C-alpha cells in the first residue's frame, strides 16, 4: 500500500547576493547567484528547525526525509547547509528538479530597466504579468502542475517508500514564488487569493502536514497568526482548519471559492427553477 508523506515542507533559499544587490543580475546569470554568508547561516538554522519538526523535537525516531531541490546555485547551497542537520541514514534521497526553479526574469538583467518593469507588474497584476524574455506566475503554475503530477506518481508507485514503517517527509528547497504557486495549485486558491499572498522570507518554510483523515493542512503546524501574516484570508484559514480534520475526498461545502463565489445567486433546489432556467420565486 502507498504511504502518504506525513509532511510536505516548502523552503525558500537563504539570503542571496541578488537579495542584497540587484546589480548582481547584470553580470551574473540568475541561476548562478550564490548565497551570502548570512544566507548560509540562515539555511543551516532552517535545517536545524526542520529536523526538529520532522523528529518532533527528538521524540520520534521512525522518520526519514526526501529532498527535491531547484537547480539554482542558491538553492543547492541552501540544501548543502540544511543537510548538516541530518544523518545519512535519515535521508532517503535527493532529486534536482528543474520545474521548481525560480520564475524566469529573462537572461542578464539591466537593473534600472527591471525596476520599471516591476513597477508595471504591480499595476498589471503579479500572476499574469510576463517578464520580457521570461515567465509570468501563470507560466510557473503550469510547470508546478506538471511537477505535482510527477510527485503523485512517485507516491503512488512507492518510489519514496522504505522497507521500515518510517514517516516520510518531503522537503522542497526552492524559491518564494514557487512556494506560493505550489500552495495555490494544491489548495485550489484563486488568482485573487494568490495576489494576497506574501513571499516567504529567506530560509523560511511552510509545513503542509497530513491530518488524521488524509488531507494536508497548513493549520496543523502553523498558527492562525502565521497564516494571516502570509496573506491568507479568514475564509482561507477556516478552510485549512477544516482540512486538518476532514477525510480525504470530502468537499468543503462552506468554502466559497469552490462554488458560490462564481455565481450571483444559486437556488437551493431545482424546484425553484422553471423550465427556462429562471428562478420561479421571482
């Protein structure tokens, strides 16, 4: 039988040279931008915190981790620092995954031009705005959708399985936008909800934990205050709490963006609708 991972943890890389100096992109390709010394320290601390989460502060012994990592230099460096908190026997494996890379902003970036372009993006909308010679967040959504299909195949085919009864934890070391798009896709958030979300800080992580009914939720590990700080609305937080206790395959009828949000009015039953589709109560 397939074993669902107990947690899926999304980690943003530590502070990079590009985070402190936008001019770095004018001379160095985005994928080659390294971490700063502070970024290395941040990633090392993130590894310690994640080890504490998956081991439940040392109380659990039957756990292992599997890593997916973006091919960018700053994510590879982050993983190397994070790995210092894990013994070899606790790591099932690592896969470099190009589909969880950073949003493509073009090739070499002219700093002043990028400032203007990002100002235009703010007016246009972050999700659909496509950078010249680069990607939009909608493009990232498409490749994350493809990655999730592969991830589920790995789970369904027990490729992440071990012979023992270990709890499996997936850790995806990637980028801020990728994490937001991943959550958007997983939890079926709308574009409007995506636009509300805040980017994770450097080396911050989000924990999607498996509830007793088989649904993943952010509300098991994280507090309401954290979810609110990340940009989740009260309705989105309520849905995360529902997921924490719901059975897999259940539908949250109180979740407005699954149905009601898309219509002005829906009658409670077909008895209120005439043969032409009009509400007979009017």
